[in-house]
C-alpha cells in the first residue's frame, strides 16, 4: 500500500521524465534527509536565501544565486527585477506597469508556452523576427523603444541570433537578457557558456536535471539583479522602523509572494546540487537500465520499431517507439492511460506517430512493465 491508495489516487508509470504534471522525479534519500534536517530548525528565510545562494553560486560558478519555487517562478521574478531594479516603490507597483518600461523582446522562433511567466509579473512580450530566422537589425530596431529585457531560450534551430549576439546588442542600450535555461542546465558547462555569452539572469529548474525538490528552481546571474529578487519574493510583514534597510520603507508583499520557497526546498535543492556535482548523471543510471529492458522487449515484437537517441535537451538516452501497423497513436495513448497502472509516455513526436520513453523517472521493474503495457494495448487495437 502506498501513501496514495487511500486517497483513491492511482500510481502511474512515468515514462515522460521530469514532467511537473506527473510530480517530477523521485528524490535521493540524501535530498529528503536534508529537507528533514531543515524542517527541524527555524531560521530567517532572508538569511537562509543569502547563505544558500552564496554556496550555490560558488558550487555552480555563477556570480549570484537565489532559490525559487521553479524555473517558471525564476522567470517571473527575473522579469519583475528587470522592470523595477531594487526600488521599493517600483516593487510595490507591480503587476501594474503604468510608467514602468515593461516590454520584453523574444525571437519568434523561441516562443514557448512558458512565456506566460514573464506576463505574470506585468511584462508584455513582443516577437522579433520570423518563425525560423531573426536578423540583428530587427532586434536593434525593436530595442529603439523602451524595453525592460530580452528573453532568450536556447536549443532552437534556425538562423537565429546567438545569445552572445543578443547580449551584445541589448547591452549597448543597457537592456538585460534573461535566459530560460530550465532544460539546458545542468550540465554546469552549459551554465558557464550562458554566463560567458553575457546572460544577465538565468532561470534553472531544480526538479529536472538536478533531481532536487520538484517545487524548486534557481535564478542565477548578476549580483545586483539577483539581490533585488528578494524584494519581490520574500514575506514582507516588516515594520518600516526595524526593516534592515531602514530608513528606507520596505515594499509590501510582492508579486512573488505566492511563489514562496520553504527552507525545506532551499536546503533540499542545495543537497541535490551537491549530489549532482559529486557524480553528474549517476542518478540516471538505474532508469537507463530499465530503458534497456524495455528496448529489448519491444525490439523483439514486429509491430513496433524502436530507435535510440538522446533527449535533445536533457541529454539522457531515450527510445522512440513507432507502431508499424500504423496503430493510431492517440488510441495507443488512450489505451496506455486506461490500464490499471496507467503509463505516460512522451508525446512531443506524436504528430509522426511516435511515442518517446524517457528513463529519468523509471523505477525498478518499470522497464518490463512499460514494454508489456505497450504490447498489451497493441493486442487490443490490432
Ligand atoms: C520545465 C520548464 C520551465 C519551468 O520549470 P519549473 O522548474 O517546472 O518551473 C520553464 N521553461 C522551460 C523551457 C521548461 O522546459
């Protein structure tokens, strides 16, 4: 009996990987033990953010770090900081942006549903370029109007502006560049490349490659910008006379107050990052072994074709499963979800009739269960 049974909630097989709707990845005992230790002692969250941020910045080689409740929250807080800097009166205004530059530029090819994170803070996104191409002059022209920041999302193909070029053009007019690195960091070398290219603020997920708490993330980057995040994020039940920056008046609760990070998440993420750095990718091995079992079983069945590759973002090996008798992929998905233990697979390539198995969340026995489930559904459909 697991903790969900008496709630009437069915455990699933997660072949998608670090998906938030499936609860993300399991945490290593080391991580939840750190969370348990964190919960035992009250601390001031501002002190903890400062201490953990300094340690995370040191470990990751970034100028500064701040723990958020995810990469989405990191993007929202980054947008807020770009609009207000550390000015308490401006912090108090958001998400109302009258009189505050609140335009954010993004290359059209790099748009993504997570763009909503910028809008939550009061930012407004404007596309630059076309679906597969951007010219430098288009970014320069768009920057002629008051602009709060440029959003950059790595990993898209096309004749796009590279991050270094975007930073060079934006910095000429004093505009910061925010990078959505939720899928590309770790590895930590990728973070180094983003910083070297000139990124001002970098949003990273704590629950994806780092395998930290699912409700954790990081905002990394320039010291003065990262320090200003606290104003938007932290609980502001403070009296003006005793606030640490008195006689300056503190702002009230900011737009990030609903995205709070507990001490358990902060300490848990730190433990996960330390563990990751001690042996990058080691925690992926058990799931990859399950993936191999699934691949061997599926390869033996003539109704499916399997193809091995690496996830383009997360770097882990994955297998793509295509149905040779052209079983309708939506029917297969519905069949898998209707099983007593529902199976979730990646659907990014469903338009070409392919489902993808990611190993990161697979538990012992899941490789066999996954393959058997797929073949059972095919038995019913064909
Ligand atoms: C997952 C993801 C996010 C959000 O990350 P969370 O840590 O779940 O908030 C943002 N942007 C991209 C591109 C992502 O893939």
